[in-house]
């Protein structure tokens, strides 16, 4: 009851100078607001990163074939048949075999090799350029894809080198705008494939790490890996003739994905994979091991650094706000010297005066904190509004498509719940810290002199 | 006889650089309960200094001040505050109300600093309302000081001085800032309080204000120059 009354009376004193109190509060308001807003941006970014990484599979280890830098020594010539050079690089069947035999802790799905090609697919009058993914049955689960209709590529398909195809949602839409694709046939490089299934729509994952570019699963066509490999010239050679030369590339697998049994063994297993490949590839930089879990750790580390930087910025802004408050409270004490004398004459002890002024300072900073918190809560809406204005009125389509534009338009701030009490707590502490000195100055005034003050 | 306050050879010196101002140079005075004392004297004679000591706002340089048998010269700062709160009611020349508070809140201020009690009870509130009624401010409870006339402000101050039932009411030129008609009103209230048996000590320059008291002392150069009943005194105690 007493505390409530004290706070009520503190507000009465603050309301005596509304404008001044309001302006003083602004420092804290924006301090708290910026803390919450910036943490929300950081949190949003980190959640996005986490989702992307998790969509790659936290228990997965992804090995990608990478074209080595154009080093003539590295690109060994071999008989391409027509006198041109064939650049062989990347993951081989031997790699697959050795990984399959030596890597511990793998799940039932184990290893999923993938060969990708960008080719056109046709069906009656419709043509669409797609990523043809040669894969095995486990590909579906390992990439967190789901079937919308029909079924996925089966082990049987692979065994039979069957001409079956599963369309991603986007491909299905462009090749079969009106009719049901299941059971119909499509053409890829002159061969016909029977559509056995369609996968559900899925948002594209962003680029992760150096070698794993963003994947838009919606333009895929999945066929059995064995079928794809038989499609390739002489089994292995990718028949694309590189511009300006006769050289061709030979890649067996674009990617092998390993799934381990639990998160705990991911990093240990990844180490074994790296060592194994280092031995078999003999320092050739033609592959890259991407461990989503490590990326997750890196993202977390990045967020921690981000939080520390933001914390310092927030600390400085609250410090500035606090100094503003102290300044005003010192002026207030001088201005209210007589009031202090009156209170002392009526029986207030020094500590009552200290309490009064600290309560007033905290009421000021705490109110600022509350307002800042309310503003902080509106961050996602402010952002949504800002993005809308940018898109509608300011950025043209090319600017919106630029890296900066994409980065900003892609931001989805997520309010970190813990940041609310923390930011408010900081505002109160700021009031306390910067209120002590003025309050003590007030309490130390001599009652008689304070009363004489005009 | 019971004394509300006793001053025994009280001295108050101020050190101004290497120069010492002797504001009070040995004052002895007994103030029995129920007394109404007027302190007069020329400017600089030590009246306010004496009243500040009586009000426990300050400690004497030497000598003794017994307030209800307690020696004020020995008190700590907190004890002085407590004594001011419970034993003394102040009325100032310039009213000294708290500007941001209403009439009622101003009357309640001494209750905020009581020792032991943590909140203002319904009985306390009732008492404040009675005091406001007594000084004729029932209609003005929600007004702020700047909305009141000088006389009304001084009446708020009187109600405030009474709220903790003090032993002594101290008034430093209570009518100094008021016109004579309003001043007389204030003096009528003080006289009433005295008739109820309260002890009142008042500093004044004006003889006809001092004449309301039943005893007058005249200060000169930090000592009591003369004491007694002035000629033309309106109220001679039986
Ligand atoms: N804080 C102080 N420091 C130094 N000297 C002081 C202080 N307070 C009072 N004095 C001196 O003590 C003397 C008595 O002052 P006091 O205020 O008691 O006079 P007063 O009788 O109330 O005068 P007035 O009628 O003008 O109010 C004066 O000479 C004054 O200058
Ligand atoms: Mg004086």
C-alpha cells in the first residue's frame, strides 16, 4: 500500500513537468526499443538460418562434388573419344564404396548418392527446364520432401533402371497445367518416362556454406539414379561441351548424403569422412563436406557475437539515457530544494528523501522502459510496414532483387521473449543507478537552508 | 508544572570563515504546556535561529534543549526527524505547501513520515477530512496550492501542522504574507488551538499579532532582552 502510494506521488511530481519528463524518458524509450528490435532482427535471422540448416537435416553429412579451380595439372586428360580433354572430378563409385564400408554410425538410409543434370523436359506442347535428379528411394526422406500424389522412386525402379519419374510440384504445374500427371509420360532427351508421383510444394532453401547453393526443390524431376547414369554418354561423361573448347566433364555423383544415427555422432563421423576422402582424393580439392550441424553451430556463434555487439550498443544507449535522466534529476533537486526542506521539516528522514527521488527516477525510466517495450513489441509490424512501403514506392524490381534488397526484404524479426523483461529490467536499473547520486544530493541538503531557498 | 519545552543556556554559533556569528548567546526559557508565546525583536536578533532550534531543525552549539524531557542536543539526524514529525507542527510565513499535491495530500504529508505506521488508514483519512473541515477547506480538498488564496494556503498549513497531534506548534510570522483581515482569521484559529490546550510558539514583528499570545519575549543580539506581558495585551491569562 505504502509503495503504491509512493509511486503514485512520484508520478504526480513527474507530471508537474510533463514535457520535460517526456523528453527525458525518450532516451530510455529508444534505448529499450532498439534493444528489443535489434534482438528481434538477430533472433529472426538466426531462426531462419536454423530452419534452413535443419531442412538440410541435422543428422546429415553432405559431400558435394566441386569443380576444382582451373589448374591444368589437376585436370587430367583422358580419352574422351574425339581428342578433346575430359575433366574428371568429384565423387566416384570408389568413394561411395569406401564410405559405405568404412563409415560407422550410419542409419538404415545410410548413403544416398545423387547425380544432377539441368535438362529440358517436354510433354506435348509444354517445355520446362528442370533439374533432373538421379536418386534412390531414400532421397525423399533425407531431404524432408513429401509425396503429394502417387509414390516416389523405389529401389525396384533403380534395380530395373526403370524409366519412371517423380515430378516436383512446380514441374508438375508447368508440364500438366490442367490434367493429372500420374500415369502420363514426359520426354527427357528423347526418352520417355512415366510419371509415378508428385511431391508437395516446398519453400526453397537458401545457400549454405560455400558449395551448397540455394536449392529450389520445386523445379526438380526425380528419376532412378541408375537410369540417369545410363542416360549419360558412355555411362559417366556428362555430354555438355564446354564453350570454346572440346573439353568435357565427367562426374559420377554430384552429391552423396550420409545420414548418421544421432546428432551426438555427427561431428565425429564427419571427421572420419573427411579423413577418408582426404586419403582417397589425395589433396585434390574436388569435393566439399558440408555438415549442417556445424553450420548450425556457426550460426549460433554468429548470433552470440551479434548479441554481444547489440548488447554493447544497447548498453551505450541506456548509458546515454541514464546520463540524461541524472542531469534532469539534478536539476529537479535544485529546483525542488524548498520542497525537500518542507518535507524534512515535516519529519522526512534523509533516507525518505533518497527513496522519494530514487522512486521518481525509476518511475521515469521504468515508464520509458514500458513504452519502449510496447514499441519493441510492434517491431514485426513496423518491419512489415517498412517492407511494404519499400516494395511499393521506393525500390524498383531490380533494386528489390539485389542482394541488399533481398536481405532486407527477407528479414523476419522474431521477438525474443526474454528480451522484454531484460530490456525493462535494464531501464529500471538505469533509473536506480543514475538516480542514486541526485537523491543523495537531495537528502544531504541542510533542512534550514533548503527551507530558505526561494 | 509540566513543560512542553525547556531551553537551558542555549547557544548557537555560526562559523563564517574565520569569523564567528553568535546568533544565540545563552538563552534560558521554560515553556509550560498550554503556553502561547510570542517572540519579538528586531531583525537579526536571533528569533528564527531560536525557532529552528525549538523545531529540532538544528542542534544547539551548546546548552540544552529539552523537548518533552528528551534532550534534542543529543539527537541523531533520524531522531531529529522523528521528533519533528511527532512532536512539532510547523506553520511558515510563506505557507510552504507542496505545489504538486492537492489540499488533502498536503495535509497528509506528515503521515507519510510517521515511524512504525506504513500506510494511511481510513481513520487517518477521516482525521484529515475533519481537520480540513475545521479550517474551512472541505470544498477545496482537490485544489492545488496555486488555486488557493494566501489565507486558504495558510489554513492548509495549519491543518497539516495538526495532523500528527504535536506537542508544540511553531509559527514563524504566520501572518507576515497576509493582509490584516486574513491575518486576523489565522490568528483566530491559532487562538482557538491555544484555547484547546495546545502549546504555541510564534515569531512576529507585529505588536497586535503578538498581543494574541499570553506571553511575549523580546530578543536582542541573541539573548532575551525582556519578557512579560506587553502593554495593551488582549489576553491576560487568569
Ligand atoms: N546559517 C547561518 N550562517 C551564518 N549566520 C547566520 C545563519 N543563520 C543566521 N545567521 C545569523 O544569525 C543572526 C540571527 O539570525 P536570525 O535569522 O535568527 O534573525 P531573525 O531574528 O529571525 O531576523 P528576521 O527578523 O530578519 O527574520 C543574524 O546575524 C544572521 O546573519
Ligand atoms: Mg527570521
